[in-house]
């Protein structure tokens, strides 16, 4: 299997997803924020009325034969066998790959199984007797336990990992290398562990093994007092990493990604000559934003969707300083953008004042774009819709092919902004019917924003970009 990603917008060919599992149905209000959810979700609705459409759409674009002409039959099955790993009717695809399947396949090796069970038991502080019970389970049952924290009988041994639906955060392809991320929150550490075991042990990733990059702890960290260690933690999540051009990586420094980790990753990439340009984008470390892909994503080489208050934050900050000097306190967003690049064998750096300036530079310089650069703003840049719709992932879109991307149906003002920018906006249900009737096709679709139902998905604080881990795109 080939693995290569050198842009955010070239045609998507293979990705890893994880459909909502029963663990999401166990999130309780008192633990929601600890597990990084803003609210509890209705699992049945999230699955059958929202995420299942995402899966069908991905299959139509990446593995058409799995769904073409079969949607009526798939939708008529109230048991959803088509979407359940382990079910005889499961769609199993080599292009839309379910993470749960990968975990189950690696534990078929008894050596991997015993090591993984021991590692999970250690971080979850299970007893030795419980560990032995886990080893006695079938591969199907053990996989369920490792992901949801419980058995099919309902015995709960440890917490679920509900954020696994956001597979983007466990790793990212950078050209022909793969970066295994290190999450900032304890609620996600089991995800990271499972991902490491999958990428280092699954046979489909054998060719990638020498190109896996891990984030390591700073040696000095172990010698620091515990109350000071947090300031030096090396944490990085995939939502803060974007492969925007063949030779250019963006890394966000955010609530979830530390400057120490960003610097370590940049050094490893430069040393391995994977690329020659890395830009660090420091955004406000607050829950509203979380990762850089919650405030901007790319739709075409010349089109970006973003939150307006972030776009030209430096200019606004300078204007606000005048009023601050007179005693009026304003809260301008603060961004810092530093670009590091290798030129003639020497490392150099420069700064960008505004995010929009950086994005224009990527489109024109890195992607050689001749068309005018366009910005589509969250909430159509109307108060208060910009901030409201950014919160529900108006800026977090997955590109299926250049100009064709997946968003959420609840962000009405952002959809208006896309239409004003020349895009067609269509509901996923209508589009799938058009595909079935052959009045539209993935191959001929252009400049289209496809809207997913999102009442429950948006409660989890992640959009389609978060819910995807591309491992192969066409080369840009």
C-alpha cells in the first residue's frame, strides 16, 4: 500500500476513520469535559442520521463499488450491519479504513496482543488478574474492550476514548513519513498507544516503518520538579499539523500543542530532509480554538475558509493599541507566525504579521497559484455568527478533491459565504441520491461544499477534517 500526502487539497485516495462506538454513549455530564466533550451525545442519532452519511460519502468518492446502486438496501437495514466492523455485511474497504479493524488485526499476533494488553493495563492501572482476563478474550471482544473500555456484556474496566472518532489527532502523513502524535490530555493517551501499536505492527504499514517519527520527552523534564514539568511537556496533536504544500508543513502552537514538541518535530523533519520549510502558527491557547484546523482549512489552492478575527489579528491589534493607550481595553486576538526554512544548506527564518498573509504566500509561492486568492469567512463575517459557527466547526472541512469539501449543515451563514464565493452548497442526502440516479458523479463534481447533518456530531467539538486521517492523496 502506498502512503503519501503532500497537500491538503489534492484528491483523497485513502484515509483512516473510526465510526462512533458505544463508548460515546457512556459519556456522562460530570465527565464530559474531562473527556473533552462539551455535552453528552445521542449515540443512535450520531451514528445512523449523521456519521453513516459521512461514511457513505467517503465510499462514493474513494471506493465507489462498495455503495454504488446499494444505498436503498443499506439504508433499509435497521441493524446497520453495513457500518459495523465484525458484521457479515460490513463494507470493509482498503481505501476507507476503520481503525478498529486495524487494532483487531494486529492482536491476531499473540506477541503483539500480550504486549498491547500489558501496556494498556499499565496506563489504566488494571490489576494483574484483570490483565489475564483480557488476554483470554476473543480478538473481537478484546478490541471492543481496548477501544470502549467495556465488554459486550457491559462490564466496564476503564474509561472510553470517545475522541477516537477524531482520527486526525493520532498522526499525520508528511510526504512519505508519518508523524505519531503525543496528546496533551490524559483522556487521549490510550488512543496514542493504540496508534503506535497499529503503525509499528500492522503489515500494511511495513513499508512505512522506517519513516515513522515519534515525539520524545526532553531529557531535562525528568529532573524538574513535578509542578514545573507541565511547562516543558512535549505534546502535539494532528489538528495542529497541516501538510499545505509538498515542501511546507504548518504546525500550530495551541492549547494542545507545545512549542517544545513543534520544535522537536521541525528538527527531525529537517534532519531527515523530509521537507525544507516549517511554519509555526501560535494561536490563543483557549478552548474556543483548540487546534489550528478549528480556525482555518484550505478548500482549493487559492481558497481558504477561516475565522475573520484571526485572519488579520496583527492589524487589528495595532489599531486597538491606540485606544488602549487612552484607557479603553480591547481584547484583540494575538497570533505569532514564524517560518523556518533551509536555503543553500543554511537554516533561516522570517515572520508573518497576519495569518492571511501567510495563507496568500502558501497559495502563491508554494503552490504556484495564478488565480486570485479568496477567503471565505466563518459566519460570512457577520456578528455574532462568525464566532458561533466557528464553535460548530465552520472552518474545519475535509477536502475530497480540490474544491469539493465536507462541512456541517448547521453553519448557515458560512454556507452563504461559500455560495457568494462561487461554490454550490448541497446536502449530503440529496447528493447521494443524485449519485445513485447518475445525475451527478464524484468525478465531475466541482466547487461544491457538501453538508453533513451535525446536531450531535458538533457537540463533540470536531468537524470532518478532525474525523479523517488521510494516508494517501494524489500528488499536487
